[in-house]
C-alpha cells in the first residue's frame, strides 16, 4: 500500500525560495518552552526562518508524537497520541525547521532523545517541551526567507512552505509527495547552479529503501537528514527515521526508491568545497 492524498495534485512538485543564509549561535534558556527559546534566538539574530540543531538540549517535560496511520478517512497519515515520558530527557540529535505559523514563530522538529535508560525518536512538540538547563545550539538563519505553515490542498495538512526570498545562494525548499528524495534534491540543486552543499531537512518517506540493503516498510515515517551532502551534483543522504511502532532506523537513501510521503522540508547550504 502506498500513500494516497485526498486533494488535487499540485502541478509544481518543488516549492523553492532563494535565501541569504547566516550562522545562528546562542543559548536556549532554562524554564522556557523550546518554542519560546528558539523564537527568541532567531529574533535576536534578525532571522525569520532557518534550521537549528537541538542536539544536547535537555527537556523536562519531554513531549512528542510518532507517525501514525490515519483513521479519519481523509488524511493519508496522521500522528499518534502524545508520548509523555517522566523525568528529564536529553535530545541526542534533532533538526528543527524554523519559520512562522499564525503570525508567531513556529518550528517543525524530528529527532532522537534519551532518558531513564530509554531511547525514542519522533516529532517534538515545541510548545509543550520545557528546557531544563541552558543549552548552546547552532544553525542557520535567513532574514528574508522563511517557512510559513499554510494549508496544503493536496495533502489536507497545514505544512511549512517556503516564503519570502533573498538574493543569497542558499535555498529553502519543499519537495512534494511522490517525488524521489535523492533525485529531487539533485534536480533542484542543478537547476539553481549548486554542485556542492550541506543538506538540512525533516520530512517523511513512503516505504524507505536504504543503499546499504535494509528497508523500513511503513507508510508513515518521520525522518531527519543526518549529515547529508551534495558533492559534485550527487546527493548523499543519510537519515535517521522512526516508524509508527517507534522503531528507529539509520542509513543512506537509495536513489530512485524513496518517494516523499507528506512533505520534505529542505535547506540547501552551498559550500563550494570538496570534502
């Protein structure tokens, strides 16, 4: 079974805006929600959107959801009930796309966290997670480009969509359902004259095939790019991903075998370097 969305298929399968990217460095303050702290950090840098690593941040409480199959007869996938583990949890790795929703800062974050001897992955709830200790974080921001949470007729979800647009060499993009992740990234970069870049993003893939030979046979997944790069036009895309049962997998995406499920939010950071 593959993912079938309820709305009309959009003619353009990639949404993209140019961006002048700048480094983001700072501290998230204890006692704030993740959303408050990240919003303050981006405002202090004069940025409307970007991407942030939350690795090393400790939260209490920690709140998140897993991907889930839809039961409403409309959406192709949905979310689990909220997971509310006790105690203080450490975010081991997490990518947050940062933008705006309903006139306020918002973020979309997938990551892995651990606490009390357990490890889990999911979709972090930034309005419900509270930072337990001051934490240093870093990422990339843009003053004139951002992701805006907007209704998407094709999927019937409200999804982060690139908005604005600077004159810089970076890209904010959304790859739409059914498009192959690796080929889509390569085509997008080539169209904009980018051959070498770091790739940052979160999203979902419908039944995952890894270049190493293993797979995740699940309709609904939540993933983050993990050190993904574009080298001489070729995309090398390692990911971390969780399925509806909470199973976590890691590996490099096979080219031509990994269609976007609901969305893939992507920031392309040109480097001009050869690793």
